C-alpha cells in the first residue's frame, strides 16, 4: 500500500535513505551521506513524501518538491521487486510533469528512468559532490 508519510515514519524513512544512498552512490564518500543525515531528517517532514508499506513495514518511499522527485528509495532487501516502479507510477498519477537529477555514474537508475519514459534534458555538475548528473524529465 502507498500512503502519505506519517510523523512516526521519519526514523525508518531516513534509515532507508542513508542505506540506499551509501550503496547506490559508492563513488561518493559515505561520510557525505552521514553528514547530511540530520538535515535530511528535518527536511523530509516538510516535503511531499509517500511510503510503500507492506504488512506494517515501510519498504520504500518517494520524496517530492512540487514536480521534482528528490528521490525514490527502496530498502536494500526489497529492491528489484517492483516497489520503485509502484512509487513512480503513483506520483505519475498525481502529477502531469516530473523531473529529477540522477548521477551519471548511477547507471541502474538512469536505465530505470529511461525505461519509465524520462528523457535526459541537460547535464550538470552537483555542486555539493562535484559529480556529473543528468536532469531527466517526464511529461504525461
């Protein structure tokens, strides 16, 4: 089931955020994610966040800022089970246009978003990490 974030979900959601970022972005030092953990914990409740829950356990979430996807995160043990696609389809149903940034070194994410009809609009450098990224866009 997909639902809006509850206040009690924040600890679990930020733990997923940290685990997924350190694994998916192993080209960025882990300390970067650890240093941003507390900021993320404060920002998440202020964002539009939907969680994927099964049997009372949160397995993933998507965070939005207007039409910008800040990220789709699925717990390490629940990846490749269609949860990310369910979350993405959920936000596609409520938005007519979506955009996101993805690191160029994260080839799996780029393939996923291309498969979901996102197109690369531009190439940028993330000023926080110095990593190259793509801005990708989807329109209904």
